[in-house]
């Protein structure tokens, strides 16, 4: 079954260094199109590093160094000839803490499209509505589009950030523990949203919460630190298989709560 | 557990007093309340003294004292006083200084906070803070001997030959530029240099205080670094940057020593920035010691009132602006 699925991104022998410290050691895994891939593992195992290397947010860390390849539709995003702006346009991101811009809800969503030169009011109106609807936020904010996005509740802010990310129609969306700062109800809404979004996007989600990974994802990657504290891929599989019949003893120990 | 026993063994009256004072919290509260009261009463006291001591001048000249439409004359020998030229001098020098300093300071602040390589930041920051700490009399001296002849005079001559020749603009840019360079323009440029470090340092701190998550959000949408700075960081820090600008304006309008040294200290001079003039602060500093007649002293104190009210008004406008920006962007 796995071989017939279209692959959106392919991570090949990826290692990430922060100066001389190896944070991630030779990770190889696919990201399937229109599927949700979860990355789980204990704190400090390199989950976020792996996720951030998929749209070159690692470039922001001084002294970060990449080895290996990350292919997006077969092209290496770390190719020196590749434009990082284009990579990030195609691979969007939602962060752990909601980070709306200090501007109106409308301007938050229109931020990305405006960067790419879309200025026509009617078109933007339509795009903003569509994005907010996709993020299941439209009904709550349609009457206050021109109020500050920072005045919304935490859960609403996070859905606003999702609307902002999907307004530029990326192909992949990376989510870094998108619900960890939210209450259970808001978390549930985000999870339902992820389920809907995978029809249009390929999603990679980092989560601390194994139940969440089991609920929302189709595939799961389990990372663990080796003796030098570098993150290594222990197991990658279909989520149901990984959680019910883990191949590796360490995966079993982790998902049954024996450590981490 | 040992500690708990010690508390229990304290005498009853001790615990009672401790309870009544909320273990010192009440004392502290009272002390802090008193100190804030002190600030308020100080402001009221200054305002009242200024108002009271300017009575003579206020009764003598009325509103004409500050009116731009009355023929101005400032003649201590004839006991004739009119403040408009010095009010104009204060406003025009501060406004020019702000217009020149804002882009300059913001540029340095952005460079220091966002772009400068790590090794260049400490020395640059140190120099900016040094510049802010140079005493104003030193700026004045440097202005007279170096800055005016070398930089202000040549620029002033160019302005007189270009903008000064255009019919509508002659009023404001008409020459000739004084050979010494003593002029409103010279004062404005000195002020620019003096307020640049202040605005730079504060806006740099504002930019540095912006959460990294804002930069990440913008970059992750495919924005370039410049788009991130311009579209996200500046709006995020706008109220703080406005605060920095107001701080600079306050410094410019209140600056006394350096301005007195380079502005030429005359009360005539029309409206041209290339002419010597006075500012409110500099006329007070320059003439107060020699004010023989009561009316002269009273008139100078009334200028003090005008300066006081101007700064209060500016602060109020600034508050409103900051509130407005915060309300629009942050929703509070």
C-alpha cells in the first residue's frame, strides 16, 4: 500500500547540527501527499528540529548546519540554487503558541497573499472568507474582521494562524504542537480541522500527546535520542500499526508509557 | 517544623501588630503612595509658581504675548515683550530635528536590532549610548567650532541658493546664510544629532523586545527579511517607536545649552530657518540672569509657562496616539 501512495516530501539521511552539536542523526522518512504524518517522541529528541528543517526555518538559527537532503516534489530544498522564499511559500507552518500579527483579522489572513502581490480588494475579500471558512473560524469573526487578531481567544488565534497559513495555498503544512497551549475544547476543534485540511494539504504535525497522534495522523514517526543526545528515527509506520504492533521494543516502551 | 514553633512562641501583641500592618505591606504601600503623591504635588507646585510669577506679564500683554499676528518686539529697554519669535524658534528647530532624526534613528535601530552581525553590536551599542551621554555644552562647543563652519554653512548656502530662490519658499528658506553659521538651521541640525541616540536606543530596545515568534510567522509565510521588518516588526513596535520619537521631541524642545550656543540669540529674524533666532528655553537661559525689571523677569517666566503647557499638550497628544495605535493593532 505504501509504495503506491504519492510522496510529497522525502527526507533523506537528514542530519542537523547546531554548531558542533548533532541534534538530528540521519533521519530518513517520507511525507505522503494528503496524509497526516505525526512526529512523536520524548522532549529534546529533535521533533521540532526535524519539523523546522522541512521549510528551512533552521536557517534562522545561527550556526545551524544541514547534512542530507529534503526533497519537495523531487527537488532538494537545501539546494543552493533553491529560493528559500519559494520553499516557505509551498511549505507553510503553524507554531506552538498562536502568533497572530498585531493587525486586524482580515489583514492577518491577507498578509501572505499581499506579499505575493495580490492587491485586488474583491479577490482578497473572497480569499479571506474562504481561508477563514477552511479554518472553521468564519462564523465567529465575520462581523469583526477589522478588529485586532490579538483580541481573539487562544483557540481562535490558533485557527486564525491556520487561516493565515492556508491563505497562500501551500502544499504542505507543518504544525509544531499546535494545540499544546490550548484547552481541551479548542484542542478538539483543531484536531477536527486537521482532519478536514488533509483533503487539500499534506500535513506534518509534531505532538507531545500520543493520543492526539493516534487520533489525527495516518502515519507516525517515533524519534529518540541516542547516547550523544542526537535524535534518531526509531520507527516509521502507519499510525494504527505503530501504536498496536510496534516493531521496536523502544517504541513499545514509549507508547505504553514506560518512559518519556 | 522548627520555624513554625518559633512563630507560635511570639508574644500575642507582636502578632497583633504584625496582623494589623499586614507584616509590613501596609507600610510599604503608604510609602509608595506618598512618593507618587510627591510627584503630583511637584508638578502642581511648579505650574502654580510659574502661573503666579508671570501675573505681571500676563496682565500687561494678554494673549498678544503669544500671538503670531502681532508685530513682535522684544525690547527690555522699553519694557516691551512678545514671545512669538521664540515660540516659533522652538517649534521649527524641534520639528526639523525630528524630521531629520526619525528616518536616521530608525535605520540605525533596525540595523542594530535585526541586521548587524553579532560582533558589531556591542561596540555600536556602546557608541550610541556614549553619544546620548555627551553633555549638551560639549555639543554646543563642537557645534560652534567644527559643525557650523564645516557642515551647516555649506548646506545653508546651498539651501539659500536653491529653495531660497523659489518665490513661495523664500519666507522659510531665504538667505543669506550667516558666515558664522549661527542660525535656527544650525540649532536644528545640532538637535538632530543630539536626539538621534535617544530615539535610536529606545526604538532598538522596542525592536529587540518583539517576540521571535512574530519574525518566524512572517518568514514562514515566505516574507523576506525586509518585508518582515517593514510589515510586521515596525507595526508591532509602533507604539513604542512613537514613544521614542516623543522622548526625542521632548528633549529637542527643552534643550537649552547647545541651542543657546548656536542659534544666534536674536528676537527678530522673520521666519527663515537660515536666520538666527531664539527658542523658548534659550531665551530664558540667556536673559534671566540679566532681567533687571520685574516685567522682563515676569515675561521670561510666562515663556516658561508656554513651554510647560506646550510639553504637556504634546505629551497628551502622544498618549492619545499610542493608545490609538495599541487599540488598533493589539486590540486593547
